[in-house]
């Protein structure tokens, strides 16, 4: 489970995102989500107390 969502919810969100923004925007959005995930992991390693909020 990612962010408390199961696989079917994630698939549905992906379909909705591609329907709203188009397939050309999908790789850029995935790249940005990866960067945000990396940033949140670095912040959690540097400041462990932050993980209580996320």
C-alpha cells in the first residue's frame, strides 16, 4: 500500500490523471513525484522527528 491506497485505487488515480492531463504529461508528473519522494526521504533522514507528521 502506498499512501494508504491499494493497487486498484492507484490504477484509478493514474487513469484519472491521464484523462485530465493527457498521456504526454504523465512522464513529467512521474518524474516530479519521484523527486518529491526523494526530498521527503532526505528530510526524514536529516530530521527524524518530521516523520511523525508525514
